[in-house]
C-alpha cells in the first residue's frame, strides 16, 4: 500500500470514528489496518488507548484488552504484553467484582509462560488481596501453580482458600473443594494438570 493510499484509508477511519465513536467493529478494523499496513505496533497501541477511552463498556473493554494483548504477543514484545495485562487487571480492580475473570486468567497464563513462579505468585496474591472471598480467585492460583508443577504449593493455597472461605463465607468453599478433587484425581492417574485442561472446570 502506498503512502497516499494509507493516508486516505486512515482519513476514512478517522471520519468514521468521529461520526460513531462507539463502533467497536470500526475501531477493530482501524487497529488491524495500522498493525498490518499502517504505522505498526506504536500506532496500534495509540488506537487501543483511544478505543478504550471511547468505549467504557466492561464487556467491550475485555475484548479490546485481549485483542491488544494478542497484538503485543504477535509483535514479540513480552514487556509490552505484560504492561497491557497489568493495565487490564488494574481496570478490573476498579470494577468492584471479579466479573472480568478472563483478564486475570490471561495475565496468569502469560506469567506461567513468561515470568515463572515468582511472577505467578505476585499476580495471584494481588488477585487474592482484591477478592479474598471469591473461590474462583483461589482456583486460578492453584491452576497456575499446577501448570508449573508446583503441586505442594498448589495444595497449600487450596487449603488456605478452603479455610478462609469456610470460616467467613460458609458454602463458598465447595467450588474450590470440587476443583481440588478433580485436580487430585488427575495427579493420581498421571494425567496433565496444566493450564489448558478445560475439563478441570466442568
């Protein structure tokens, strides 16, 4: 694409965004254009920031942050991807609930692959600090440790969670207990307990 063609395409996107700033499909196409044919990752980052400012709906935010994280991953910028994930969960913390669990899952999965156990602990402890009475927070922590084969530590986190939840929120520990039963069965049968074992969630 020539410089003139790129400029014309960009002007078309800008006109559309000005007329309909809440059009997430338009923003997505605009970002895709910049990443592939326009200004590259820097231009894409600027557009993600603009789109997030224009589209404050939480469900759309989650999609945009996920898309941005994938773009950073495809660009090969580990630090850039971590910054996006940190920003994502920071935004979720201001939401007042664990409604954006995908963001925390993505962040922990990223650290499993890129940061190792210390980074996993740091992210998971921040999650528990924010949502100490949510069994799903403990499950995410256990699941990340399992993916790193830190099974004794995973059991300790689960025991901690069950004790906390049964003491302060009777009945809320049941989900975590069911998850751990499946996890233990996996270990006994020497099946994987890695991050992508979706049947552990069923």
